[in-house]
C-alpha cells in the first residue's frame, strides 16, 4: 500500500470513530421529566451564605424533588432574613426561610406573609459559657456580662426568653453588643457568657478543646422557629405551587434525617469550602439534626402553643404593641400530600 | 418687621423700598438669603413629589413610608426621648472621632510634609489603610477594643484620617517659598514659622479636607454602630429594620443627614471666621 492510501485509511478510520462516539440526538421531549413549559421558576431567599445547615434544600435539589414537582428552584443568598421577608411581603419573591418571630413582627406592620412549613422544631439559640464560670441554669446568669451580636433579632429574643424562664429580667444582667464575635469574646474572657446558636459555636468551641456549658433556650421554652414562608397572594392564586414546594422540601428534610452522611456529601457541591472543614461542619450538621427531627406524622407541622409562647415574649419585650392574628400567620394546610 | 425694613437693615440702604414689588425686593436680598429660600423651596418640592409618588403607586409603608408617616414616627420618638438619646450617643462618637482623626492626621501630615524620607517610608501603609473598606475592619475593631463607644470613635476617626492627612501635607507644602525666605530673613524662630506662616497658609486646604471629613465621620460612626452597638442612630436603624418599621429607619437616616449637614455648616462657618483675613484688610460685619 502506498503512503497516501494508508493515510486515507487512517483518516477514514478516525472520522468513523468520531461519528460513532458522538452522542445521539436528544429527543425533543423527555417523557419522564416535565417539559420547559410546565416548570415554574421559583426564587427562594436564604438569609445567609451557603451553609451546611441548608442541607435539606441541597438534597432536594440534587435528587430532583423540586424538578419532579415542576419547580425550577433558584436559591438567592443576596439578602438577610429581614430583607427576604420584606421582599416576600411585597410580592417580589415567592418564598423564603424565616423564623416565626419575623412573621409576627412583619404581619404587625402589614406584610401579608404566611408561614407554611415548620422546619426547625425548636429555637436554636443558646447561651454558652466556659465551664469554670459555673453557669448551669438561667438563674445563674444574674449579674453576669453577656455578649450577643446585637440587641435585636433571634439572639436577643432567645436570650430574653431564657432569662425569663430563670425569673430574670434584662436589667438583671449586663448585655454587650459584640457583633458576630462570640467565640473570641468568650475565650478571651471579655464576656462571662455569650449568645450563640446551639448547633454551631458550642461545637466549634468543644472541637477547639474548650470546656463549655450550654444553656439551650429549647430546654426552657417552647418557641416557634425557622420555616418556609410565602405570601398571601401566592397562596390565593397558586396554592398548588405552595403545596408542591412544601412537599418537595419535606422530602429533602426527611431524606437528610434518614441519611445525614449522604446529605453532607451532597452539600459539598453547594457549599464552597465544606470539604476543607469537613470534621467541624459534619459535627455541626449532626448537632442540627435534632432540631429538625419530628415525631411520626408531625414533620412540617407548626405547633400553635409554640407560636403563642413566642408572641408572648414579643409582647413582653414590647416589640409587638398588640397581638397579631396567629390563625392567619401560619398554616398546616399544605403539610398533607 | 416687614420685608423692606429688614432689607434696609441688612444692606444699610438709605433708599426706602416699600414701593418695590416683591420679586424686586427678593433680588435685594443677600445671596445667602436667596440660596436659603431656594433650598427651602427645593425641599418642599421634594417632599411633595415623595408624597405624590406614594399616593399614586400605593406602595406599602414598609417599602416606602409616606412623609406624613415619617413625621408621625419622628414626633413619637422625639416625645419619648429615644431619638435625642440615640442622637447624642452618635454625636459623641462623631465629635470624638473627628477630634482624634483631625489631631493624628494633622500631626502626621506635618511630619510627612517636612520629611520626604518619612513620607516614602509610611506612604504605602497610609494608602493601604484607606483602601481597607471600613465595613470590613469595623468587626475587627470590636474584637480588639471591645464593644462600647471607643470602637465607634475609631471607625469614625479612621474614615476622617485620610482626607485630612492628604490635605495637611498638600497645604503645608503649598506655603509660598518666598514667604518662607522672608520669615527666615527676619530671623523667625521655628515656632514663629509654624504659627505665623505655616498654619495660616495651610489652613484653607486643611479646612477643605475637614469639610469632607466632617460628613464622613458620621458615616464612620454609623458603620461602627451597625456592627455591634446597643445605642446610637445606627443601632436604631438596625432595630427598626428588625421590626419592619421603615418609617423609623427614615427618621434615623434623616437625623443623620441633618447631623452631617450641621457639621459641614460649622466647618464652613469656621472657615469664614478663621480665613476672614483672606477677604480683605477691612473686617466686614458678619451677618449670619
């Protein structure tokens, strides 16, 4: 064979291989998944940066629970909790995750926001102190200096609830607004105790070798906490969407509870740097699971008593001047499939 | 007192003007008075447009409150004393921050103006310090210096530092060389050179930097308060946001604006007093 004919043969062989390797044309409509037309784009506001504590949403996204429900979910991390609730209240965003007290405060100012799924079963705020401070009950906080991010928000409200349970008022302690520097403030001895999230800072402190005592608000008061929030307009005009959103989220939550290791691996795709701090973050996820765990048939259902208790705290703190209509603030109507 | 008598008193005119029409009387007002009236008119129009916008678009009060709602809220917090209390805290931080920023910047500015070596050594750090966003450094200041007024005084001082420093250096370097030579020829001491030549000659530029610094100092104090505070107008904004009380946010913001404008006005007044020698040998009576 001449060189030219061998070359032609090789080129022909290469071309054939290229043709055989190319993917077959995709069908115009895939029968298993909904078409472009039936997918509704939903923007979900998360009031924080991507974090392992949002694992159920990452699981539901990864496993296609939202897609199966005809929802093209986009998570926005651009605003804080207050900003997100304001956007939902104004109809600029359909869903967000927010704590129950935000809903009551917002509704008292005329925002038509409604809490449709209870995610965190207990209030996540706690007071932490170094073991040598000998603080074992809320009453032991009398006369102490307590550091917290600011005199507003979940940390402040949770602290007041804890103090009240120990028969104390704000005037019985000294509060320092220290921003998000609780761990540093505690270990340097600047504060006797700090207000933290039960599943976060104490884990970090223990892993750093500090012996801490933790007083979780959840041990002393039953308060309504974080959940999925939408607005009245969406409930009235598109209740089916709300139902599908709630159901997909519930699937994500129960899968995370059933298989946290898998949930953690999935979260690595959505949370930058999770791998680098894997041991701490896995511990944080583990500590968080107890906040999401519910009795059979109760997953996602709001507890009216927890809402009443939270409202009373807000009234005591004069953050609410009068009670809001709790029947309109939350609903369990979308929990059943 | 009627307008014509007032004008006569102002301008020491000998001619009676009651027969002049109002627009003509207006023209006889000093420029300062005319500007004041224009400002009042402009503010009135702005409030009118704001109210019109709210009424026409029916925007919810937690997104954009009406002027009436903001006024109501203002009167409430004025009455219960909380506005005054928080404003005084912020004002304290601002004034202390201005004082700290001004003294350190002008002292360092003198050193750098006099010594090229000092300038070459320190310039990179000074420029870098200005490039660090205040919002990023404010939490660190709370860690290092604790909660309480000092960390807010520091953020305020930091934000004032650079404009005053740069203007001090430029001002001192712009002292005319021939005047220096004259002072030297008259055997002026270093102290006399400083107090009788350098300070008056550099004052216009330094005060220009202070004008900028005065308004920035308010921003600095508020940024410090945002990060960690339990008092002050910045704290009030945070708390109001958390309660979806946008009208109160507006009240706090407008109070901060008024504070910044007042400080700016004081610097302008200071300029006119300290730099009156620039306007001619004869001192004119100051009518404010």
